[in-house]
C-alpha cells in the first residue's frame, strides 16, 4: 500500500511539473537614462530569472560604455570597438564613436545648448576620427582630447546580449525595447509577427507600422535631442566631417539580424548623402528613411510596412 501511495504521489508531482503555466509577462527597467520594456512568454519563475538577466546585462553595458567610463581594456569594449570600426569603414566615417567632443562643444552633454564659433568647431574636429584610436593588447588608447560616445551602438549591443540569453533560457517568444532600440523574436501575443511603430518625426503618434520577427530595429531622428536657434533645428546627430548636425533627413529606421548594427547603421545612414552605397554592404538589412521634406523611401531588404497617411 505504501509503495502505491508513493507512486501515486510521484505521478501527481510529475503531472504538476508538466503543467507549469506560461503566460505573457511585461516589466520595465530604467537603463541608459531611458525605459527598457521587456515582454516575454514564459512561466513566472522564468520571468523572474529573465528580469535579473536583462538587468545584469544592461547594468554591465551601461557601466562599461557610459560617457564617464575610462576602462578601455575590457573584452566587451574591444568587441564593440571592432563592430563600430567596421561600420565606420563601411560608411566612410559617417558613423564615428569619437564624436563626443562635438556633443560637448554644442552643449548636448551639459544641456547648455549653443551654436559654437567656426574656429571652435575646426579645433574640435582635430580630435575626431576612429583612425586616431590605437590598440595595445586589445586595449584602446586615445590621443589627448579624444572622448568616446558609444550612444549609437551600446544599447543595441546590450539588447543583442540580452535576447540571446533569454532564448538560451528557453524563452522562444519575446520583445526587448530600450528607448526605440529593440529586438523581437518568435510571435507576439496574437501569434503574429511583431508590429513596430515608427514615430512621426514632426507630429505626435506614429508615422507607420513595421511588421517583423526575429529581427532587431533602431531609429535615429532629429527630434530625439535638439534645440532651435533663430528657427533652425540643431540636433545631436553630428556629421563627423563638418562638425555640424547632419542635414537632409528627419528619421532613419534600420531593421536586421543584429540590433547593434541596426543602431550604428541608422546613424551612418542619417549622416550619409549616399545611404544606398552603405546599404549595398548590408544585404540582410533594410531601412525606412524620412527626408527633410517628409518624403518616405526604402532601401535594402523589404518587410511589411504600412503608413497611417
């Protein structure tokens, strides 16, 4: 009788374990001075582990690549530097992590905005250019006056590390969004591809909807950080060749396999006057461009997109 009761108890426990309930969970974290939204389909215990994993990864990346970070010897720093250098080369310098002195000069770091004198800009340009960075034993060495701005690639890097970790944990459907840089995998709560809103650069709400799955996406726009002087909009996306904010576009969204590449490419394409030349080197990626007149264009790999106009 005792053996039968033990066997029955074992079967009950086994069935209970097989019936672990999975559902959609959502939470937000404050990272990179922005809100990060996590939405995943899993059990409650897995969700707690997922939150801890994402928080740990984002905290580490935020520490390594913050504007005040000075440790350039970490393997992660070297890895991201190599990725940044590749996009720098592929874009003829339109993407450049050494633009921090320009951000400082124009007041974007202190939020005391100003339009610098031409001689100040020309002097600052002497500290710009990734070709000036040297490496020794995989550590980065900067010349005096140089500073790094990882803002256009580090969030994408963190998202890639985070979603891969969650997939390794067995979470097969999910979404991570950190201030517009995102990755979505599997299916959404309606068992469809994920619908990503593309913010309208001049009005409230969204310009259109992009439908993707198992892809990352990132947007660079002149509406994210800017100030206006005498009717002219000066934003935070600098042309490293001129020292002035890039002109000709209001918004660039890139989607593709790696969020960090989407992140960096969206900046490079925003700056470049020949974005099609850059996109030819990234056949697995696509982009949605809204120019300075509000006109819409597409380059690269196509995915379903619909506008609200």
